[in-house]
C-alpha cells in the first residue's frame, strides 16, 4: 500500500501542515505502508492554461514542461493521496489549488452524473482514496467551512482539520506536551488508515481535542 502526501503550505517542510502530515505518514509506515511526502513549494508548477490539449490533442499529457510530469507519476502511483494545506483566506492555498488544477490530464471530456451532481470522468478508472489535512490560525471550526466544501468533491475517506495551528510549531514545553498528544492521535489515525482502510471514532475524537482554551490562545498569539 502506497500513501502519498502533497503539502500545499508555502512553508514546506517547516510548516504546521507538515507536522500533521509527518505524524500521519509515520503511523502509516508503522502499519507497513510505503510513503512519500511532496512539498509542493519545492517544485516548479505552472498554472493550467485551460487549453484542453491534454484532452483533445495529446490525451493524458500536458503541453507544459515542468515538474508536474514527476508529480503526476507519483500521484498516479498512490493508493491513498493526502492533500495538505493551511487555511489561507478561508480556502486552500493557491499552491495546492494550482496543483489540483494541473491534475486535469487524468480526467476525460466525459460528463458523469450521480443524483443530479455533474463531474468529469476519470480518464482511467482508479480506486484511490483521499485524505484531507488542513490547519488554520484561528480557534473554532468556521475557518474550515470552505475547505470542507472543496474537499467534499473528492469524497475523502478521512478529514483532519486542526484549529489553533500556530501551536503546532511552538517551542513552549507545556504546549509541546499537548501538541505531542495530538500528533500521537494523528499517528494512530495514519496507522489505522493503512492497516484497515478506515479510522475509528475514538481516534477521530482524540484528533479533535482542544489544544488550548480560546482565551489562552489569544494571549499566546499576543493579539
Ligand atoms: C495569507 C494568509 C492567509 C491566511 N488566512 C487565514 C484564514 O482565513 N483563516 C485562518 O484561520 N487562518 C489564516 N491564516 C493563518 C494560517 O492558516 C496559519 O498561520 C497556519 O498555521 C499556517 O500553516 P502552515 O505552517 O502549515 O503554513 C492565513 C495565513 C496567511 C499567511
């Protein structure tokens, strides 16, 4: 089983998003999965031009010569794809959105319909599963509303949304203790996903643990 993460944080491997991804992948590895973790900010990914040459002239192949060739190969080799992003202006980052746009060579110009919902068909039938991973700077859940709607399009097998994300990179020992407990729950989720294909309710509950009270977090941020 191969699990591959694509991190859309411009902070790359030092990002809070990557802390969550690394914990998740390490759990998957413990269950025997092969893992890869791509920091999208380290790759040259031009914007989709919308020419549809990848559908009508050279099916499956984009006309642009950039790092998407390598990333598309990796993407296609995954059994489980993890999309990671911080919340930027209520949404995923432009980096992750751009990457997802550039996956269009894997689609075909055929419309599918299910219960009144229309979409593009996959060029080749795939049985990939998806995991959505995001963190945001504010407390509460409302800053994830748009990301949740966007990720719902790929019907994710698991969604990990971490608020108070600034704490993930804190060097304060008391904060690191609670963050460590949280990341342990994420590691367990990665293990379960790789071992059984799903994550139990208890682990999901552990991942939704508050890291700090709103009042203390506001003080922590100095806002
Ligand atoms: C341009 C920009 C926009 C942001 N927009 C939001 C937002 O809408 N809601 C929010 O909760 N946090 C927002 N944040 C805060 C980030 O989500 C937060 O700092 C996060 O922990 C960064 O994660 P990373 O280290 O993985 O990049 C924004 C940060 C930046 C730089």
